[in-house]
C-alpha cells in the first residue's frame, strides 16, 4: 500500500468498492472493477468545502492512468489517481482498462446544517449520523428525524447512534436546529439509509452429493461477503437433524467440514449456520438430505498359476483387490468344500493368500472378505481343482483265478486308486490294444471276454488323466485243456466202476446161496433137481436192494487231471418167481 494512503482512506475505500463476491476462505478473488475512496469519509459537505477522491485497482494498486466521470459524463483526462472536487454530483472513476467504479453522490449544501452519514450501511454494524451546524445554530436545539418522526436524542445531541443496523432502520433521515433567541428552525439535507445484507443466507452443499457407504464427505457452508466488508470474520457451525450440538470440533472459521466416513445410517438432514461475531449477525441454511448409497464392492481375484492348471505339489498364490470400498480394509480368506462346509483359512488377514504345496484336500471354492470396520463385503467364489496324476493301476480278475475253461466268461477290472478325473483306461493282451474305457468316478473300468485257447497269455491295463499314463502289472491267464485228459480219466473211471459192480454181484449170489442153505435145505436136496415136479414158492430173507453204480466227474482246479468218482445209489430189485425146470431162483439186477 502506498505510504500516502492514510488508514481512514483505506477504510473509506472498503466502503466504496463494488460488492464483488469473495469466498469466505478467499480461495479465489476476481475483481475487474475500479475502486474509489473519499477523504474525509462522508458524502455531505458545506458549500466551499472540498473532498479528495482516489481511484485504485483492486488490492490498492495504483493505476497507470485514470478517467473521471460526473453524472455519467467524462471529465478531462487526468493522469493522477486522486482529484479534489467541490461540486455536487455523481462521481465515478476508471483505473486503466478496468470497469467503472460505483457511483458516489457528493452533496455541497449552502445552509447552516449538514447531516453526514457513511455511504453504505450493512446489517449488524453500528452507524453514527452526525448533524454538523455552523456557529449560529444552538447545539441544544438539534433534533433528528426519521421519515418525519422525531427521534429521541442520544448522549450527544449532534449524533444519532444506531448500535446494530437492521432493515427496520431503513428510511430517510434529517436533522434540524434553531438559532439562538429564534423561534424558527432550520432543516438539514436528507439522507436515505438503506441497510445492506452483510452476507446472504448460507447454502449447504455436500461433496459428493450422494456418497457411498463408508466414503468421505465434505460439507461446505456457502455464503459471501461484499468487497466492502471482506475483512469481516465469519465462523461456521454444522448440524445434523435437529441436534443442538455442532458436528466435528464445533464452530470454526472454516466454511468446510470434512467427514472421514459416512454410513447408510447417517442418511439424515444436515444444515449449517454462518455467524459474524462482531456484527452479531447469524444466519442458518436450509436443511438438505444426504442419501448415503450402499457400497458396491468390485472384487478382483488373481491367482498364480491360473486356476485351470493347478497341479498337486505346486505353489498356489491368491491376491484379492477391491474397489468401491473405503479403507482401511482387512481381508479374510475362506474355503467352501463339496459339502458346503465353510472354513476360514489361516494367515488370512492380508489381501494375499498362499498355499506352499497344494494337495487334493485343498480343492474347493475360495473367496475373500473385505472388512472396513463397519461393513463386510464378500467376493464371488473361485473354484479350485487340483490335478493329481494317476497312480499305478491294479488289474484284477472277477473270478480271482488265472485258469479258466474254454468258453468261460472272464472279466478284467482296472483301477487307479489316486488321480483326478477324467481317467482313461486301456486294456492290452500281449501288447495288443483291446478296448478303451473312461470314467469320471474312482470306480475304475472293466473289460469282458470269452476265454479261448487263443486268448491265453499276458494281460495288462493303463490309466491316464492327461498328467502321464501308468501301466499295471501283467496278469497271465491260461486255459484248461479238457479233451485229452478226459479220455484217460473216464476210461479209468469206467473200469473201476465195473470192478465194483462185479464185486457187488458176486456178493449178492453168495448171499442168495447162503440164504438157501439156511432154510434147512441141503445143497443137494431133491428140490434142486430139475425133475422135481412139486411147485414151491421161493422164500427170501433180508435180500439186499440192488445197487446201481453211476460215475460222477469232478476236477481239482489246481490240477490238470480229471478224476472220476463212482457213487452208489439204491433202487428196488425186481424179483420174479419163475417156474423152471431146475426151480432155481434168480435175482435180476438193473443196469
């Protein structure tokens, strides 16, 4: 500021600048209008007095050139920024190429009384009206009027004090006085007082206007001070619903309130209040509703290696990242198995989760959970399938025997006890491919064939699930040749059977002879003589039943020889009494 500018000039300058909008926090200031000041700082004078007007750029900077205007007409161009005037009228100035300043009305009165007042009055401020009189007017007779109403005098009769200006103080003011020893009064000039608003009603703004659950919010209580009163200090308070307690740390000089995190339960009405402490002006904003949106978490899960090729024994690494969720965030990892059982994995307080060497039990669905101390957000499940190579398959026979008769149905069963599906089984005979059979389960595969002499030999199978084929141990299957062995054994069986039959017949004959003798008849009795004519019924005692011998074949699976077993079955003998000449009884045996 130039040293020639006195403090009271600066004060007057603030009164007479245009009402440029200035943010409370002075984040930006734009002023393209010229500024005018008065010395002395009022607009009414006695005739013959002079007033000095000064023109400045914004910020009290001196212009390079100045133009002056009276009643809208340009005066002669003056290069200095100050000029003295003594003629009534409306005055303006232009500093350099800026816009014109506001109009200042100067009044020079010829009477004995002059009412002096500031050029601008703002709400809440103290205002002093001064009634200046020449010596001929008695001070004790001075009286103030508002809209023709007499006002009560204050302490000093030459001054009228308005402690806190408000719109009710608007009106036309004047003063009057009397000369000594005179009954007539003299009136001063009239001044119109129009109390201006110190700052408009504040407006509350939320940034963002629709915050997400848990995100930060900045509340701004917006208002403005006129350039003439840009030095006024305001303080701001923020409230929620109809609570009497201010949010945050209470009222402060900042027009902003930062809320680190706002939640859905904080979806309420908010309002603010701006207050000028010195001027005792306080204004409240309208309430606004801040709708807090439920957060939508955007999860990204990356794995090394890719989940489509995780082999047993490999290192498996997960990394979970999330967008849309305000922090700080704590991560947890969970695994869901085939039975829908959920398990929290250890060491899961970070976004990264690692399994040093996976095995088949690590298969399942994995998902991560993000927690920001107020909410839990869960990602979609990621399926993990562990690829396990097949173990060496085992080839078995359904009968459990490696020897078979010709034409007997044989079933080979091949199974790997470990290995991830899908498993492909192949059967071979003496390195000759027989059949392919695949399975998704662990039941293995089977191959059926009818045994022939040509199919005796070594059999094996292979199992493969794409991670390397495995071959079973070979199983040798042989056929039992029954044709040659059966001829020998059957012949021996028949011969033995005949011997038994012959022995049995001899025994029967001997028994018949013995019984005959036991009946009291001599062996050489007449009755034995064929010439004996008297018929006689033969009598038999305890004659054993005739015995039929039948061969039954059986074989030992461990031997190649077929044995023949002859069993005895009893059946009734058919005895007949025949009249023969020798009258000898005969026993007929069925074959």
